[in-house]
C-alpha cells in the first residue's frame, strides 16, 4: 500500500458541552496541524498516489471555511462538540466528497483509504481513518 | 476508525544481556518519549474516543513506577532485556489492565485497539499494537 | 552562558483589531507551545541553571489563568491585541515577577536573561528575550 | 504486532516528466528523511524485533548508491519518475532483498511487514508498506 | 528584543567544487526548510513585529526563483559553492532588500536584525544572522 | 554571523546528589540529543563555516566515551552532578580542545563561538554557549 500525506493547519475557537470537558467547556481555541494521507494499491502512470498540488489545494479549500472561525457559530456543527477526533472525521468526509466531485483528478478514483490526523498540541492528537467506497 | 494519542516520557537506566547488544550491554540509559493511542469505531455521546484527561493520568500512573529507575533492579523485569519494543508491550499490557479496572471510564470499553510507541532518540523508535479482547 | 528551557502549552481564543489582521479579526484561537529559557553565567552548587521542577511549576502557574480562556475577555489584556509576540512579553514579565517573589528559589537571582518563545503553528512562532535587572 | 523503526537520509537531484509535475519537471533536488519500520508478531529471545545495528547498516547500504546522485542518470531508474512514493517502494524492495540475503540475521525471517516512509519536507511525505512473502 | 519567525521551503539541485566536499562534488540536491526571523526592540501599534502575511509572501517571493532549480545554472551563483550557510546569507540579503523596497510595510523599518536558518536534514542546519543598517 | 550545526546523540545512566533532584537522585538515565553549533564571521574559500564531515566526526568522538556509560563511574565526572547544563559545558570544552588540536582543520581557527544544546526530552533542554579565545 502506498500513501501520500500533505500538511496544513487552521486556527479556531470553540467550546465544549459536558462535565467531562472540565475547563474546556469555556470558549477557548486551538491550532490544528492537519495531516491528510491518501492510500492506493498502485501508483498511476506518473508514479504518483495523487497529484500533490491538487491534494494540497483541496485540503486548503476544506479548511478555509473553518480557519479563523468560532466553530460554535457554524451551522454545520450545531449541537456537536467539535473535538479533535470529530473534526478529523469531518475533514475526512469533506475530502471524500471533493474526490467524488473530481477535484483531485481521475487518479483519485484509485484511492482506497484516507487518514486525517489533527495535532492539537505537542502532546495530543487524534485521527480518523476509513476506506472509500 | 478513530484514534486519540497522548504523549508522556520517562528517564530510565538499564543494561542488556547478549552479544547482539554490543556496547549497550553496559549500564546506560534512555529517555523514552511514549505515545499511547486508543482506537474506537465510534465516538461516544460527547464526541470523544476516550476522556483525554483520564488517558493522560493513566499513562502517567503507568510510567511512574519506571520513571527515574534502574530497570535492571525492578522485580517485574527480572530476566528480561528491557528493550524499547519490550517496554512498548509492557505499557500496552498495563494500560489494558487499567482500562479493564475502569480507570478510563465506561467509554473505554469501546476501545478496540491500543498502540504504544516509544521514541528512544531522534533516529530510532519501536511500538506494540494490539487488539483488546 | 548557560541556558535551561522548559516547555508547556495553552489553548486560547482571541480576536484582533486592525485591518492588518485580515481574517484574524474574527474570533478564532490558537494552541501556543511555550518554551521558556533561563540564562545564567554560572551553574549553582548542584550544577543547575535553575531548579527545573520549580521552573516548570512556575510556567504552568503563569499559563493557568490564560489556558482555556477567551483572551478578549480578560481585564489585563483590555485594549490590546494579544498577538504571539505580545503574549511572549506578557509571560516574560510574569516570570520575572515570580522570580522576584522567590518562586524559583534563591538560585534564580543568578538568572541574567529570559527568553520566551510561543509556537503558534508548525510554520510561525515569536519570542521575547530580555535581561533581568 | 511489534515494530522497530530506524531513520537515515539522502540528498539527491532528479527531474520529472509529465505536465502534472509543473515546475518540478526541471532538474531540482530533495533531502529525503527515510524511516524504515520492521514488523514482527513476536520478539526474539533477546526481546528484539531485529538487530537495530544491522538494520541501520542495511538501510545506509541501500541509500548509499542513491545519496549525492542525480537519479536521472542511474540506469535502474531509467524511464521512471523517481517520485517520493516510487522511491519508498524501491527502498522497500531493496530491504526485502537484503533480508532474504541474510544481511539482517536469522531473526529477520520473522519480519512480516516493512514500511518505508520518505519525508520530502516539513509538509509532505509518502510511504510504501507491504507484507513479506 | 522581540522576534517573529516564518517558515517555508525549497527543493533544489546543486553540486560543489573542492575536495573538502567529497561525494557532494557530484550533482545532488536538497530540501531546505527555511526559517526567517525578524527582530525589533518595540512592537508596533498593532502589537506586531512585522505583518506576518507580508513576511510570508516576501519569503516565498525570495525562494521562488531558487525553488525547483539547479543552482549551478543560475547566473547569480556563478563561481560560488551554494552551501547551506552561503544560501542563508543570500536569503538574508534578499530580504533586507525587500524591506528597503518597502515590501514589508512601514513597520519593517523598525527591524534591527534578521536571522535566516536553513535546515538541510534532521541532523544538519546553518544560519546567517546580522544587523540591518 | 554564520553558524553551522550538527546533531548526534548519546544514551547514558547517571544519578544526582542533592535534595533538589527529588526522584532523580536515584540511578536513572537519559537520551541526550546533542546539537553543536559553530559560529564564524566569514565563510572560508569553499563557502563553509567548518567542514561538516570533520565536525560530525569530532562530535561523535567526543560523545563516544560517554555513550552507553554510567556517568557516575567515569573519573572525569567524579564529585559532579552530570546535569544537562553541566554536560553541555563539558562537550563545549572538549570540542574547543579538538579544534585547538587541529581536528577540525585550519578553517576552525576562524570559529568565534560554540553553542552546545542537549535535549533531554520533548519538554526540556539546556545549553552552553561561549566565545573561543
């Protein structure tokens, strides 16, 4: 299995609901360093997993509506705790949709699996990894 | 699959038995930066893999009896070479036990897999990854 | 010149005032990984710059009132853009005060210089460095 | 599953053929930081995945004919775009061959899986992971 | 003293002349991760060292003519070994010129010192640091 | 001012004397990742600060008698707490001596300053920096 990973980041505000979150129930924020990996069984004719330029642009386009936002105010996250693991899955779904929409080119149809990791600090991170239909 | 990882570290002395270890047969030491990952198929009602606070405390509690020790003198490691890979499995087993004992809360019963990575330097690391019964 | 550095972090929300900030004028947030360095010309009798335990506790105590906060609502930052460089200076001043108050022990009187670096992402950071009177 | 990883690097020149590569069609270069992981289900009698000394030497031996080279001029890569993902597979194949040839010792026969990751920058990397027959 | 640092990178080919370079006399390449720091004694009215957006754009503009190039063929480097330390100074000079030309805004006139660090691998880096007239 | 830095590491055991050290009074150990920087005002005719090959070899030679040792048993450290900051100064002195002995070549006479940083974990490090006579 081959993988290609690109990195970007976003800086957001949010708060959590639930006693389990302790002080993080208050409005605070995070820098999320986002690593998105594409996996394929074969390389294409150019010896690529996917076009790294398109991959980076697609990731930036996905993060753009979140970057510099208070996630508590975004309709798509209403009623959700926007935890690191939840956001990993959100970015996974968004990238899967971009790929279906052809934003990563024809080669992207060969991608079998995506993994999204969000680093919230030097001591904690979370990820979501799943197969593509 | 979702994962959540927390990082901690310990500073220990030890020696190895066996010609394969060369100069590491002498008493020396290491800083092990320990990354422990929990994997679940679903998030809980709070959108969490596990409670990160409890996870960090449990990891610290596991490392505490090893930290600032000469591992050669600990009864539990008698007759064992405490290699990086061996210690990864030891920490895996300890965390599995903590989870069975309820130290990570009820949600921890949903954890399907643990991975423990120990970085011994900027150029070498080892891990153990396994399913939970 | 000797230096000793300890690392901690905080996760905050804030917004900026001024066209120069572009999208960062909106309420957003950041994880700041904070590195605080103490410099002395001589080591003490224990061969230390400062007591690393006290240094870590003092740094944590300084970050505690900021961690998990919306900095826009803290009276001490009223009318200020809490930029990365501004916060570096704030932490510098707080640590200098802790040292004057004896929180780092007697040896801390030998510290000639402090440097505070805040990493806001994998591609940007800021610092403040100054002599102690 | 246990893993052991060793890190090395190489500094090479190359160019790519194909419009998808944009400016990278010109002769340019890269530092590849190479992480090679060995996976086994059991540790050997010394509590090792493989002999880390032999593993490091084998990796260095594999990189040596590539290091400080223009990959465009190496016969083994003729007609190939030496992308990061392609090179990960090349190093995978070379290490599998070294292991078959006994260069990593008898224990290496227990290795079930190899993963080779090449970091081309702080924001992009690729890997190849496969089972050993 | 305040500092602000931005990071970018470039991927280049080059060769060196002189027996001291050993195998690096051959055409090879490198990824240089470039950290550029601006230092000021005071923050501006917005609490900034410099506008981080302009700083990042200026650094990208400086690296653009080098990125994806064979430095051996660039007229400006004729007769020069483009070592890591030499390139640090080159980028320093270019940024100083951009600042004089007003590309970083009026606040940039307060910058007292620039430091440019180029990381060529995980085990080696070089820098140039100098005062601005 | 130009600088060139090389990185290596060592894995040692030691213990400390003095109540300030708490649990670190017991025999424990550390991996020290060592970064050694050379500073010059001018580059040599090859555009180098120092020969990076000789610099790396000299650093390795200095660490070799410490690596895989219990520092408590080394005569040269008798009666000393081998703290991170103390070891930084020890390596500084050893490198200064190697340079005086000509081990880094003639160019090394131009080196004005050395800085030695030892990272003991992902959250703590120390350094010694000094001028050369």
